[in-house]
C-alpha cells in the first residue's frame, strides 16, 4: 500500500512538472501576448510623453505604451510591458497638454482646463492616422513611426 502511494505521488509530481513550460499560465479570456516595442518621431526627432495605442478590430483589444525621452515605447495589454496579442493593428499616437484656465476655490469643484493637441491631429485617431502594424509570433515586433505635419 505504501509503495502504491509513493509511486502515485511520484507520477503526479512528474506530470505536474512536465506541464509547466516556464511560461506564465494564460488567464481565461486573455490572448497570449508577444513583446512589442518601437520608436515615435516627428520629422525625425524623438517625441517624449506620447501615448501610443495599437487597436486590433478582430480581437477587440487595445495595447498601449508611453514614449520616453528617446521616443521609445513598450506596449502593455494586460500586465506592464507584456506586449500585444498576435494580429493586425491600427495605430494612434497622441500627446496633449492640459492647462488650467480657471482655478477652483472649492475642493469639490475641479478647475476648468483646456486641452491642446501637441501632435498633428490626424494621428490621434486610429482611422485617420493611417498607421498600421502586424504583430507576429517570432518576429522582432519593433515598429518605428515617423510622424509628419
């Protein structure tokens, strides 16, 4: 009896170890992601603080990132820096600046602000930007977009 239990436990342990490939387990409802990074420039100059969004119509999922001082971004879909699911994407790039135009004297009332687009407006919308990307398994998935006015 003792030998049967030991053998059963050993088989279960080996089977459990064999199923774990070292990858993070896929959470139900989520698509597997692959790393995606790139650079955003405006007339060749890097753009810092821009929001980059990849939208996949087929999967109805949006992946996003923020550019650093070199204009480089890394996409996130579910967890920070996890990339994007494999697919065809429409891409938008947006950078705005909010200015307080009327301060508030009351803590329950927010100040009135004005938002200014700092990039050409056509890039802030997926449909009008005409920027596209194909994220594929096994590819570098490094996308450079040079925006022009």
